[in-house]
C-alpha cells in the first residue's frame, strides 16, 4: 500500500460504557483511560484518531486538547458542527491548539442532524444546512490563511478579523485538513468545493469507485480552487489470527447484537441520512459483499462505521484495504472493539502489512 496512506483509529468519546461492544470498564471515559488509548495509538503505529461528537457526549474539542497535551505525536481528528461553533471562534481555537501541538490538528466537519435546540441552534432544510456548512468551511479557511478578513455571508459575518496565533505552514500543509462526510447531492457539492478529504463509510468497492468519479467530476464542474480532493474510508475492521476465527467472532458479535436489539450500536440511526440509508440497504444484496465486507450488522442496529465490517485475518483485511487504496483512498479511519486491545492487535498485525 502507498506510503502516502495515513491510518487513524477511533475514540468514541461517550458517557455510556460499552460503545459498539467495547469493554464496559469503570472510568471508561476518564482522562486516564482515554489517554491510555491515545498513547497506545502512538506506540502501535497509528497517526491519531477520530474523536466522535454529538450533543449528549463530552465536548470533543476539550477531549482532543487534553489528549494532545498528554501525548507527543497523536493527531486528533476533531469532529465539530457548524452552528455549535461560530467560524471565527472555531478558527481561533483550532489555530491555538495547532500552535501548541506543533501542527497536529485535523478537523472533521459534521453536518448531520443533532439535538440542535439543546444548544440553541436552528437550521432550515437540507439546502440551508449544507449552504451554511459551505460558508463555514470557506470562512474558517480564509481566517487561517488571510489577515484582516471581512466577509458578509448569508449565515456568518466578520469584519477586519485576524486569527492569532497564525497557522504555521508546514511543507504543503497550509492549515488543518477538513475531513467531511455525506452522500446526498447537497453534501457532495460541498465536499467537491470545500473539503480536503471526503470520508466514505464501508460501501462495496464499486460504490466507492462511482462516488470518487462523481466527486472528481463535480470538482471540475464547480471550479474547485483548492488542491485536489482526497478520499478516506471510515470502517470497522474485525481482525483475528485466522480467517475462520474472525468469522466465528463476527457472527457471535452479530448474534449478541440481535439478542440485545443493538443496544450501544445504533448511535447514527436517530435520523437517517442518505449515506446511512445506503449502508443499511446493503444487506438486501447479501450478508457478505466483495471478498469480506460483512453487511449483517446493519440488520441488527449497527450504525455509521459499525454498519459494515471488513472481516478476516490481517492478510485478508489488508488485501481488501489495498483494493480501496487502488481506487484512490489514502486516509483510513479504522476501529473494532474492545478499542484498546484492538489498537494494539491491529497496529501490530495489520499496519505492517499495509505499509510493506
């Protein structure tokens, strides 16, 4: 797999123990426990981790800052929502953390529905939601790369605004990368012009190939004025010593999900977005697609990256990830539970195969 590929993990950041089958240990969300995950990621070859967001979860930016302060190379991919943040306030916070960490900040922009009224936000229909997201991303990037910014948009306004400290340019990195998801037409138009990395969930190869081609065409059609859009995959990877053991464990996990009616798994099904519905529909084509893409979890409560899993030995899963890489995927956000032990297992068994 290309040396240009980057591998991140996932830190769930949830007040409830047992997220997606994780070990329900005491103090599961304490700073010491979360730090043990971040340090394990450093020690076992990972670049960093996506940190989940949503009202009713601990504040993502605070968690990311705390973990960055306790590590040396760990790069938090911080999920944030336009509306929860104002662009200038966000740009300042991210620039400050980027300065303090020596350029370790990455940002995942989330536009999916949330409990907006709980934190005083409101938004209109899908068109308005993504128009606001587009404006947010464009303004934040300007605040990182320009001084004395004045902008009078439909949703946000600033006048003579200069964010300090200034983002330090590091090679071809002018500012923290914006990761972005979404499969609707409105979301893809935002990604084509404003995102640095488009994240896909675990669709079959053909679906990912089609979406990459469509996004590249959209980028040309909409006169993208940024460096070429990059692509990432956020997926569950269930890795065991043998293919047989992996499938035994995967089927046992799904049986437990069915028994418990998906408790602890369905955190993306409160309001079904286009991308989530695409994943949930996959099981109608079969429980296993491509070589080892397991769709059965979606039938029993799996949501988001927990809807489909790549299952197998390290060699099996590495082979499947290489096929995504051959389509143009260069950013991988993987996970399985128990999170901590799988950080170590997959860091030691899977990552060396992907880097060879």
